[in-house]
C-alpha cells in the first residue's frame, strides 16, 4: 500500500515508469499494476522531473522592483547603488513577506531547492535575520540554502568582514564573496584566500560572485581554483557568473579550464542577468557576457543555470521559472543540438542539485519523494513550451496543482493554442 502513486510518467531520460511513494520517500520505481494508494496521479506519458533547483538567487532583494526607484542605466553598478538605498529603508517584515511570496511562486513552478545569497553589509543583519526565519518557515517544501554575501566588498566595506562572520555564526550555510568588487586586484585575491580559509575551518561550502565583469583581466577564478585545491575543498566550491571569461584571451582560457576541472569547482552562469547586465559599456560589436558554458561542459566541469534575480534592482522581470532560465541559457550559449538542449534541462535540475550538495535528490528508490509533473512529453519539449507544472509533490505531498493551459482556454471558450505538444 502506497500513500501516492504517479502512474505512467516519462522520466527526463525517456523511460516510462510508475513511481510509488510512502511517507516522504520513493519506495518503488516500476510498473506497479493494480497496486493501491491513497492518492494517484495519472501522468499519462507526461514528463516527471525531479524538482527544479536554483543555485543562485537573491531572496532578500526579490519583488522589490521600483523601490525606492528604478535602475535607470540598467547596469550592475547602479543596481548595487540602488540596493544600498533600499537597504536603509526596508524592514525585516517586508523582506520576510516578499520572500515568502516568492517561495509560493517557486513552489508552484516546481522549484523546491534554492541557494540564496543574503547581504551581510548591513550592520543590523536584517536580511540575514529575515531569511533565516524564511528558511525555517518553508523547510517542509523548499530547501533554502543561504550564502553570507558581502555585497559591498569583504574588505571594501568597513564592517563587512565582521558581519559576514557574524552571519555564519547565526547559521548561514555557505561562505560568499565578491572579489572583483574589492578596491584592488590584490584585495580581491586576499578576500578569496581568507573566505576559503573560513569555509575550510568551519566545514562549509563556498559560493562566490566571481569575475562578474567584462574585464578580461579579472582572473579571481584562478585564485579560487588554487585555494580550493590547497584547502581540500574540491566539489564544495562554486564560482558564480564568471562572465569575464567571455572576454578573456583564448590561450589563457586553455590553461584555466583544466585548473577549474582539477579543483572540481561547480560553475553557475546566470543567463537572464548576464545577458542584461554585461556588455553595457560596449558599442558594437556588443559582448554577450555569458561565460564559456560549452567549453566547460567539454572539460567535465559541473555547470548549471542560475536565476539570480526576479523583480529587483538588477532585473525587472522574472517568474521563478527555471525553464525560462534554461530557455535563455540555451539561446545565449547556442546549445541547440538535441543533446545540448537535453543538457540545458539537466542544468536546472541534477547539475544544480550537485552544486548545492543535495542528498537524496532525484527519481530513484530511496530518494526523497519530491517531483514535478509537467505538461510536456520530454525535457526538450518542457523547455520549448516552458510547460505548465500540473502537479508539484514535495516530500510525498501534493503541494501545488495547475490546470493544463488548453483546459483553461476551453473554459474561456477560445480556440486551442497553436504549436503545443505533439504527444497527445
Ligand atoms: Fe548574484
């Protein structure tokens, strides 16, 4: 007797199976015939995916678009300045409420694991307090991992170093950094070293905003790879953005990529944001600013798409939909072959789960019973359609249901949409 059976779903690798769930675990992955369950989801060939995972987000800033004003230039630096203004006036309750609203959006999109940076440059650590509260409130349905992020510079901001350590003492999970924003290259390098040492000493992971610039000489990723190996932090360090690699000399990159691979650094490009923020100082040709995704995949580096922002000082759109992120990444990185498109789906699920160090993730016996039923027949079709999340299951419980868009159209007495799925 199962608590929940999902019948006849198509897995991302194309296999068709039933999934039997008891409590919060998957206990069977097979044809379950006439087995009974308290609840049954008839997947009928629909795609069943493990939950979407976003390894790079800013939940303390989300849903604040327009507060206290809009980013007029659209640049990263004006966004940082604007966020500095907002930090002075926002309240803890406002941050909590916006973050909880965002978590509702995320759950409805099947996004059940999020790594959020939280700014540690405010002496009150108001955002840290707020997101620790949110992490606890959503823990039954979202794995929220927090990164202590000295937005204004670990050394550049006068109290960021002390406050970042305080935030870790308060229970923030991961050590962050922003070496390219320190006053000098030397300070940036020193910040990478000290932050990695802090992580090693505390047994924590590292996730740095690293080289988020169009300057090809911003090479902090090299130091991050070096410190990762020196301190035995392999597979526990992530480099977020790495946009300077877009503009680097090819010869240097040919030396750099094996160093990143050796150090087992996880990489997180954020295509929605990189395509919007980078290249702002260019005339034409105008750089895309995305890091070298296909080249890193070819070197066996674990890399996954992050979302970064939704409706905040840096980005004026967004819906918590990791399929939007994969769709944009696929275009900007020109990952258009069938295997590359499939990889883009893996990059918002399994690859990101590896980056976050999630255990019991995936669709297999013994895994946590969290999954998404999508209105699509395959992973590629899910990206093409940014398909509806028909059911979202978290820890064995159905937490969200969305009607098929065609069903909604018929309710509205309008013709069915053109170009939808081919498998029905
Ligand atoms: Fe970020």
